[in-house]
C-alpha cells in the first residue's frame, strides 16, 4: 500500500505542475530573457532519428513549467550566498551566464560557439599569424571594394564591458584578465599591414570610465555617454575634431530599465537602481528629421532609419551595426555632424541592399561588438557579397 501511494504521489508531482502550468500559463511569466532563441521542436524524420531525443529534451527544458519563477528564486539565493558563477565554472563549463562583480556590476560571461567573451577576457583565443593575414586580407578587399565606389570604409569594434570596466570584475577574474585581447591584436595587425583604419577604442574609453559611467551596470551595452565617447574616434578618422564627454550635459533618469543581464537571471524588476544618463541640449541649432523607419517584430526596435539634418557636413554616411547601434538611433547624434545618415542593422539583408541601391555613401562604418569577433573574414566578405548583389 505504501509503495503504491508513493508511486501515485511521485506521478502527481511530475504530472500536476505541467497540467497547472499549461492550463494557467497566461498567469505566469513565459518571456524569454536568455538573449538566445529557444530550441525548436525537432523534425520527426528517419534521417533525424538520432537527434530526436536530445532535441526533445532541449525543447522541453527551454519551456519547463515555472522556469522563470524558479530561476528568479534560485538567482536570488545564489546571489545572497555570494556564489554566482565561479571562475572554474566559466572556464570549464559551456553554458552562457552572468557574473556578478564588485558593487553589483553584472557581466555577460557567455561561453559559446558564436560568441565567447570568456576567451576574449582571458586572452585564450588569440589569432595565429596565418589567421591574421587571412582576415586582414579580407578586410583590405572590403575596403578596396568601397574605395573603388568612392566610399571610405571604417571597421569598428565596440569593446566588451568587462574590458572597459575590468576594475569591477571579481578579484579572482582580475588576476587572469588580459590587457591585450584578440580585438587589439587584429586591429594592430590591420592598421600596420594595410591602408585600412580599423578602430577598437578600448584605451580611448578607459580614459573617461572613471569620470562618467559609459556602460550600464546591469546590461551588456553602452549608455549614452558611452556611445558619445565611442563615436569620437570615428569622427577623428573622417576629419572631425573630437569632443570631450565631460563637457556635455546629461540628465539623470531613474529608475533605469536597461538591464538585459538582470533579465537573464529573471531579476529585471529587482535591479532598476542604475542611473540612465541622457544627453540634452547638444547642438540645438541642428534640426534632425527621421524617415523610412522600419521596426522589428515583436520587440519594436528600429532596424533601419534614415536621418536628414541641416548639419554642415553633407557627406552621406551609412552606419551598419549590431545591438550597440540602438543607442545611436535613440540619441540621433551622428546627424548632428552629417546631413545624411542611415543606420541599419547588420542582420537585415533587405534593408542593407535598399540603402546601398538608393544612396551612394561617402562613409561606410561597420560596427560589431567585441564578443562577436569570431570569424570577421566571413562577416566582411558577406557584407561585400551582399552589396554586390
């Protein structure tokens, strides 16, 4: 009798949560906060038969009942115990995650195939001489392609947050972090061996990091002061005098909801005490008009936009970038310098084709964040091949 009762209780413990969750799921948090797409249901085909068990497991684990609620509780417990991600775990594990640093700073310590800030941080993925030569050649070919069409090409790498604000990393990490990442290595090689001006403004950003915050505490991205500082080396490259971020006026706004790292832990409602700094009264004499805006679905983020302004420099600028471009869209700062500016997501092939067909750019800026610098030769040749079409 006891054995049967135990079996019944065990079965109910497994089955009931699934029934309750799927009947009342509209009342629970089912949002995906993990900065990745959830696993799809595997195809039930004979050719795919060996992958079906693992595929089903991945599909279910991404949608396990009460996943976000469980994650929120366990994250709070781990943080309270001071045990959120050990150095051993991130060096030897293969899971993406978040590391808590000093004074509550959060870092995206992702350790995956397509992006790996862990290897970047500790200098464990430096290029060989052959790789540097190959990538450099591809970047030069891309530059030549645009130069033949009258455009100046500027490859640009946004430094990882942990490289700019390494002083807030856990002390254990600080003893291992490198001062020379492969982004440094690639930039130095390209600038030395080609006529391309590649930009990786790590040292430039470190000059200002203590006078004003350049990144959000609980987010992977730069804030408005960070974007302002970040574009100054680009402006210098095209002949415009750089400006001091400390000379600008920023309005402080709280609470701050730029907290994608807290979202990964499902603690976004608990970490809103950061301060958002919004640039105000900057070049008020320059009037900026946006048009041809296209938005992604369902997050409603601008994936392409065109700006016209009365800025004195009439060069045509196309800025192609990843999620770091979003801050430039919100600030509308590039149109304060150039009268014609297009900002386009580097993942949107149609929009890129349209902009290069419709406009004849004088300056092409291609931005990618440091943790994505995995196979830049593929990225740059892919860009050229796309535009050639």
